[in-house]
C-alpha cells in the first residue's frame, strides 16, 4: 500500500518549481506544499500580496497562486525546516551547462543538485521520497542515491525521476492537462511503493492512463530525447527556410503541406530566428556529451548538428540585417520588438535576441528594445553575461524602452524577435511614419502581415520567404 503524502517540499522556486507546485497545491488541497529557495528576493516576490508581481510570468499563474497560497501553498527561504517536515521532496534547482572544467560548454553542472542532496541527507530524520524534477543527465539518480545513502542518519530514501514537460508560456495549461506524466522508479518493492505515492498525487487531476511509469534511466533519458526531437523539428524547418529564400518557395507553405501528413503532424514547424529557452540547447549538449563519453561519435555528431543549425540560423538573421542596411549598421538605430525566447513568458534564457543583438553590437549598432514583460536590468544582464564588451558599453549602446512606438521612432530597421500577439495589433502606419527611410522590417517570427506592411512602405524580410 503506497504511503499517502500530506507534505511536499520543493527545492527551487524557478520557472519549473513555482508553477508545478502551485498547480499541485491547487489540485490537492489535502497536501501542504512548501516551495523553498536560497534566493530571498525570489521568495519575497512569490509572497508579494499582489499576485500579479510573482517572479514568473505565465498566463493564468497568478490566479492559481492567489487560490492556493496561504491555504496549502507556501513559499519560504527556510530550506532545512521544509525538508525536515516533508515526506516527499522535489528537487527543482537549475542545472546549467558547465562553464568550467571537464565537459565545459557541454555537460550539465550538477553542483546545485549535489548541494541539495547533501542538505537533504544532513537534515532528514524521517524517511523521504526524493523526486528529480530538474532535467538531468542519465544516471544522476544514482549519484543522488549514493550521496543520500552514505551520509544519512539511518533514514531511508527512495529516488524517483519525474521530468517536467511543461512549456513556458503555456505552463498552467500544460500542468492542468498534460499529454502525459512520466515517473521513473526502482523496480524494488520500496521503489514501486514510492512511485505509487507520486502516481496518487497526480491522479488527483490527471487520468491514470496518462501517468506512465518506467525505470529511472528510461525516465531520465526520455526527457532529453523529447527535447532533442522537438528542437530537431525546429532546426529541420529552419534549415529548409534558408533553401526557400534561395528558391522562391515559401517555408510556411511547405510547413503547412508537410504538416497535413498525419505521420508528421502540424505542430512545431514554425521557421524562426532560432530556438531559445533553458532546455533545448542544454539538453542536446548534454545528450551529445553523454554519447561522446560512451565513445558514440556518430550519435553525438548527429544530435550536435541540431545546435549547429540553430546557431547558424541566429547568425544569418543578424548578417541579413547588416547586408540589407547597405553593409553597415554602425551608429544606426535598430529597434528590437521582443526579447523573451518566446511569447507569454518573461524568461530570456538562450533567447535568439541576445545573440542577434550581440552580433549587431559588434557592428556598432544602437539597439532599442521593447518587450512587454522583460525588464531593462534583465536585458543588460543577458548581454553582460556574454562578456563580449564592457558593461558600460552595453548600457551605452542598448536601451530598453517601455513604449513600442517610442522604441521604433527614428529607427532604420525593426527586428521582431518574439511572437508577442500585441505586435499584430500595432498601428504600423504610425510606426512607419516615424522611422528613418527606407524603413526595414526583419520579421524573425512570421508575426506581421507581410503584404500589408509592404503596402505601407516597409521593406519586409521574413524568414523563409
Ligand atoms: C521546451 C519543451 O517544449 C518542454 O516540453 C520542456 O519541458 C522544456 O523545453 P520551452 O523551452 O518552454 O519548452 O518552449 P518551447 O515551446 O518548446 O519552445 C522552445 C523554443 O523553440 C522557443 O524559442 C520557440 O520560439 C522555438 N520554436 C518552437 C520555434 O522556433 N518554432 C516552433 O515551431 C516551435
Ligand atoms: P528552472 O527553469 O529549472 O526552474 P530556475 O533557474 O528558474 O530554473 O530556478 C531554479 C531555482 O533553484 C533558482 O531560483 C535557484 O535560486 C534555486 N536553487 C538552486 N540551488 C538551490 C539550493 N541548494 N537550495 C535552494 N534553492 C536552490
């Protein structure tokens, strides 16, 4: 008989931990859910009396938090206390790509995971089920298990892998009605009991036939594989977009044509300036690193090509802007509409906008950025993180503007970097009237009506047309 869970702790109050725990608390009023994080400012923002100010922007999330917070959902910096009390602990900390040592630029940095495991081992006095929520390289569970079992005080730990498949911007929808929930566990009796306890949590709102159970390693590898397949689709259509531009085919027509084949399907075929986000690149690099570490060179090279294509797509967008603007953007104002890696999120990790901006800044452009949800500090931080130039230079060359019309005023060109819906509703005649002529528009997301804008006078470039 699986143990009935009444207290959950989640370590990490980020883009995954925050929304996931908010929905678990909303759907399971009988379970007390405490989300903890070392970052005090982040926890303070989750506790802001006005739920519109929570640190993660996701449509529908502030309403979920408003419903559950204070009832059975709590945000705290007291990590030890929450660990000690919980029967089930989700580890939802970040696992960025390593920036040092062996596997630099490829492997996942597991230092935050290890710190969590050691903290859990130190604090725990009662048996716990540990759930890996962060995306991890295959066989991480083994390392976590080893730390817990060798430093603990006679406490029993069961490790489960429960990868997250939510996409940012649709997190609440995805959590409410997931395609599937995946849970991996040990085949032992205790392992299966722990697995069942987590199945029972999700079964509060997810139909049981959508809850898949596997062994630990299959579950861990499935997450990397899902992201690799999705990213591969984007790189595949992006590769074709360049060919379309040279042949007169239209990549959106091609995508529509192939998407009607039920074996291919219509989703994830939008050509773009390149995929971003915290998962795709990191997970593929991880997959490539793992394959190489087993000596599987061809497997590694195959998947690495998805990243190489994506880097090319970002770079050729910047190059297109420079070439079109008569081979120089030095001192010219380029307006960026959008900075987030996709619409409906304030997350900018690996956003194509960062890399395109960097290339244009190397050509001494002046960039004005408007994004409805991204702060000026975040934009500067993203550029400073690249270390391409001094912080002073970045802040002199890049300005965040809170009004889109102001952002485009006097610009030589507009670059649409994110597919925010509001861009479709703008008064484009007014924008055109206030720009330097000829006024160029580079649509990296197929957002605007190309014909309508061309009729206004814009010189429009859209990916794949
Ligand atoms: C992804 C996975 O979808 C999700 O299951 C996993 O849990 C985390 O990684 P996310 O990164 O939040 O989610 O967003 P996603 O919608 O997958 O988009 C990733 C990137 O690909 C974005 O930059 C998006 O703009 C781009 N993309 C997506 C395209 O360029 N074209 C498409 O057709 C689809
Ligand atoms: P994700 O997209 O995976 O949710 P984020 O970076 O948004 O990634 O969130 C991860 C969170 O985990 C951060 O807020 C970070 O402060 C937190 N974190 C990392 N290590 C620890 C730790 N040992 N204890 C508590 N919180 C941690």
